[in-house]
C-alpha cells in the first residue's frame, strides 16, 4: 500500500482521479486543495465512500508552512498535480492569478517534494501548450507555441520539469490533456465549475432547463460543418492514463510527455446533436461569433500514449454526455443547482 499526494484533489479531474485510485487499488491519498475552485462536497463524498484511506489538507499548492510539517510525518510515494486554474479567457484578463498559482505555487510544490525526496511527479499539462497547431493530429513533437497565459503557464512548468529531469531524484510525466468530459458512473464526484465555460456541461445544463439557450461560438471555421472540432475524452479514461503514466515513469525511470486524447474529432454541432439525443431535449441554440482564442481544430495524435503506456481512450462521446447528464440531474434533484 502506498500513499500519494493529489494536489487539486477537490476539483473535477483531481476528485475523479482519487475515486479511480480508490476503486482500483488499496492506496491512500492526501488531497491538497485550498478550495478556491475545488469543493468540500467532493472531499466529503470521497471520505464517506472510502473512509480512512482519504486524508485532506486544506492548503495552497506549495505552502511550505503547511506541507513541510505534513510531509515530515509521512512517507509519500508520488505526487499527482491537478491544482491549476484552467480558464483561458480568465488567464487573459487576470494573468497574475495564473502565473502565481499555476507557476509560482507549482515551483514551490516541486521544491518541497524534492526536499522530502519524493521522486515521482505526474503533471496535468494541456493541449494549450501547442497554440494553433500547424498539423493535425498533433504529435508531441510539435513545437510549443501557446497563445494564451493559461497555455504559457503549462509550458513554463514543462520547461522547469525538463530542466530538473537531469537529477537522479526526480522523474516526471507531463500529460497534455485535450477536452475532458463526463464523470464516474457512480456519481460520487463530478464537474462543477463556476462559472462554467465548457461545452458539454453547459449543453446538459441547458437541456435541464437551467439556461435559456446555448450560444454556439463560431460557424465559419474551415471545418466540414463550420464549427470548431475538438478531441473529447472521458475523465475515467484520463484517470486510467494517469496511473499508467505513474507506473511507467516508476519502472522506466525516465521522463515522459504524452498527449491524452482519442485521435478522433467532433464538431460543436456533433456534440450538441449527441447532447440533444441523449437528453431528449431540443434546447435552443443561438449562433454567435467565434470565441477569441479558439483554434479551429484540436485533435491529438494518440500513438505515443498507445506505445508508451499501452493506453487508449475507450469511452465514447455518448458515454461522456450520458454521465454528465446523470450528474447534472442528480445535482439538480439534490437542490444543488
Ligand atoms: N463552445 C460553444 N459554446 C459554449 C461553450 C463552448 O460553442 O457555450 C465551443 C467553443 O467555442 C469550442 C468548443 O465548444 O469551440 C469546446 O469548448 P470548451 O470550452 O468546452 O473547451 P476548449 O476547447 O476551449 O478547451
């Protein structure tokens, strides 16, 4: 049995990862979260389900005053870092928030874990490091050319990890997420952003009648139906990849950078058709102009993940939408929306 730190463990993806690890192993975790966007409700649901295997430390990401005393008391076998702000638009008008949390606090976290001789670090990176790709599907060899501050923060941490990777006491995996959606079928945890900006949760909220309409951003892209194309993967597939990445770097003792996508693109219209079919709701869609900073097409090459991790996305868009729909319905029935 091992003990892991999960930074950002009260957020959407972090909490799903904790649930995945609880269900597939006998390990223990400490969730570190300052609850700025993470939810205590997620921590409580996980504690209720998994009891004494879940520890919670309310703390900023790299706070030495909280983390040093905590780490002096226990042995930790690896760190999974999900604790970043992730709204592209917000990163443009409040860059300090992004550079401080995503970069400065992450550097502090890295310094602390090195001081405590924790060698294995799995980092949530993003397709945003690529900016507007020259070729599709995007391979990991493509140049990093982020076009917003969010993508720049992820690039900066990748650069720091590369600089550190010569050290014997540090090995990392950088996982470049494409579009993550859905939640675990048991609905113990799920996606709750405020404000919500992502297509699938907004669409299911609209289907539930919580919004008057859905704004479709951009119908003049150079794509078959004129709307932007993205590569969506189910959060449970993503969590599985995190564990595979951890095992890989532990065994191979070498750093790893991989895309996590399905190599299959869906247009915004295709996603909305799926949401309308699954939910049975013909909600209103209003066509609007492009959202600034949105590339036309983002599709991952998933060859490297297949080769290095033996991993590929298995769950369909329909499964992502079905679980997102079930989650929103449950929250609505529980009076939480
Ligand atoms: N989108 C949209 N309406 C919305 C939210 C998103 O048309 O209310 C579009 C967005 O412009 C992009 C795609 O859906 O082309 C996926 O956006 P999302 O924010 O989910 O993920 P991103 O690709 O920006 O990470």
